[in-house]
């Protein structure tokens, strides 16, 4: 901003984009706890590849100055350092002015008195305000402090409004800048006035200043208490971060007020981060039953999830034991926390909810997903007999069934092989559910699943894609049996995705190519187009395959297969 620039340029952001040889403009607008940017037409966009703007500043005359590196090459290692196009001598400074508008008179700010510099804090030129701040900061702090106090006192009785509050905020910032660490440097009255300003931006800025002065303020937490319930997300965000910097049990209680209201991504992250940072403060209080959550246990549950606090799960279990006095959505959150962070014995409570016929399918699927996440991240498996999962395999035929099938495989429930096999073979089920069942069988111990997978691989009533999935899973348990089944399926000229899957499945396993070569040499004839596609897949895999590749090539030419022993 500045009087030299035209009205449509005021308040815009100008920055450089050296890769695209341009100087860009944006207009910012407040949204939530941050800002949104609107791209405006470029200030400069050059067709010269040597135009490399690397910095943009407003000068003392109000003009815009652009530092131009002036080099066609901007990379380092990508282009030889001795490339003659590298220009090590030239560079430019561009000065951009507005036509028919007077330039700003240049001022020597170092020659001005403190009082004169303070007056420049209300200038309509951003450059002038910046220079006034910079010079004031460099001067004797005691003298500046006295001049600042007189300047701020001059606003006493003035009509409160955005302009006046902005100037008062300048006074608060200056006090922060020249702070020497003494009690006298803290301007508590002005801080309190800004914390209750009608301008949300002033309230947010004051909350940030409070972080620097907290150790010299009487009861800083109560000064900030209103900020966590402020209607402005920006104020809530700054207050949360200041409270996190102060720390302590009471700070954690106040921070979690922010859970009650709407949060954008930045504010949600701020609360999440604070809950993690202050776990040593809130956790003992929660376990001791003295934490003040305002009768809203969802605040504490947010903190438990943020910190992934397994130590807090006994408290969450307590909520379940008093479910008659706790809202249903809070109980659901507590069950989810228990599933994610609890011990195997605690996780069993969540498992029992999953298999309870009264639990809605959607809720059971989500909770079972959390139990599986706990297994993947912490290796936790619910304690006790898990065979109750069998009743979920044929429930909705949708997401819950898939989760249940996945759990059978992940938890290695060999006792459920038969019901999972029946699900995989049930042609009335969707293909994706059958395939999930086959994948689960593949994760079970080989001695429990090999027979079931071999039966599925040979089952003519199954779609070729499902047979291929069974062969792929069987390859881990019984490679030779899988290779024989693969050859028989390839001989039927299945769709290309099927032989893709078969070849890739064997090529991805150590020794898999050799097992497939043995089966192809002994098995039924495979159509030429399938063999040619197999050759392409082997080449694309970047593997030598000294037994499989010669065999595929000879078979594709109609030649008798070379004994695999001779290929070694």
C-alpha cells in the first residue's frame, strides 16, 4: 500500500515467480482462521527466458522494485556448471511506477525524533510504517518506551474504531519489540484493551503478544479464557497457541473449549497439536477425575485421539460403564478410542460391540476398521475367542462383510477357513467380496488355507479373475500347485487382465518364474497370444528368468518345450 500506487493496487500482494518469468499479484481475503488468495492479472509476464525475478520490494519513493537475476539457467545439477549460457555477470533492478501519479517524497527516518516516528505509524504508506518501526526498535528502549506511553495516552477518550484500535495495536507491538524483560515493560492495560477490541484482528494479535509476557502477567490464563470461545476462528487459533506455550492443566482445559465450535483445518491442527504437547498436563488430571471438561467428555476424547494416549483408555472405559448418563455419540467416540489405543483386553470391549447384533452395520464396520488399524500400527489384537466374526461374514454383503473377512486374514483366524471359503465360492455374492475372501485365505497359515485355495483355483464355476486371485494367493503356500492351476487357466485363453495377474504374481515371487516354467512345460497347451503377452511381461519386469523366457519363446513358435532341466 502507498499513495503512489493506484486504488486497484492497494492491499494486493505482489510476489515473484522466477520459473515462469513473471511477477504475480494476489488479493487476500480473510476466511476462517486464515486467508484465501485470489489470483489477479500478472504485473509483469515476460517472454524473455532470462527474466528471473527473485525479490520484490516497495521502495522509499512508493515505486515497486524487482530484483532480476537475469539468467536463462535456474537449475544447479541439471545443467553443466560450465555451460556457457550461465550468466555470472549480469543482473537488473526494475523500477515500476504508476503513470501520472506523483512519487512519494523520500524521508530520512533516522533524522526524525521518536515522536515524529510514532506519527508515521499511522502513515498510509507501508514502507513508511515499516521504516518507522525499524528505527524506533534500534533506539534507546527507555526513551522509546516513554515516548510510546505518551503517544498511546493521546488516544484516551478517542472514539474506539478499527483505525484507532490499529494504532493502539501499533503501540502494543512497539512495547513488545523494545521489551527488555522487566515488569515495567509490560503494558497490561493496553494488552487487556486489545484483547477485548471490537476488531478480531486486534484480539488475535494481542493473544500472540500475551505469549511473550505471560511470565510477567498476573493470572494470564484468565486473561485469555474468553479467547478460546471467541466467535472469530483467528482469535481462537492464536489463543490456543498462546495457551499451549504457557502450558499447565488449566491451559489444557481452556484449549479444549475449542473442540465445541466449528474448526477449519488450521484451527483443528492447532488444537490437535496443543493436546499432544500438553498430554503430561491433562492426562494425570483426567485419570484423577479432576479435569474440568465442562461436562463435555468429547473434549477429552479429542485430546486422547490427538495424543494417541493409551494411558487414558481406563478413563474411556469408565465412560462405557456409565453409558446411561453419556450421549450415544460420545460413547461411540470412546469405543473408537478403546479400539485404537487400548490393550488387547480393553480392545475386547470394542470387539464385543462389533459382533453385537444390536450394533448398526455402519457403526460395526467403522469400529472393526479401528481394531484393524490398531493391529497394523501397534500389533494389538483383541483378547479372547474371536470366532464370533463368522456371524459378520454374511451380514450386509457390503463394507461390514469385507471388514470381517479382512479381520479373519489379518488376525490369522485359521478356524474360520471354511466359512471364508464358502463366501469366496458363493457366486451370488459380488466379485469384490469374493475376492476379499480369497485374499483373506491367502493371509492365513499355509497348512490351514492351501487346500481351500487349491479348490477355488480349480473351480470352474468361478470367474477367471477370481480363480487367478486364488492362484496368486496359493502361490505363497504351495507354489507348485498354484503353477499347475495357473497353466490350466491360461490354456482356456482368459481375458488379458487375468493372464496379466497370473504372470505378474509369479514373477513377483522368488523362484516363481521357475515354478511356472515347470508347469508350462508339463501342462496343457497355452494359446500363442497368451504366451506372447507373457514374454512381454517378463521383459517388462526387467528380470532375466533364464528358464521361463526360453520356454515361452519356444512354445510361442510352436516348438516342443525344452526340458526345464536343460535350461538351467
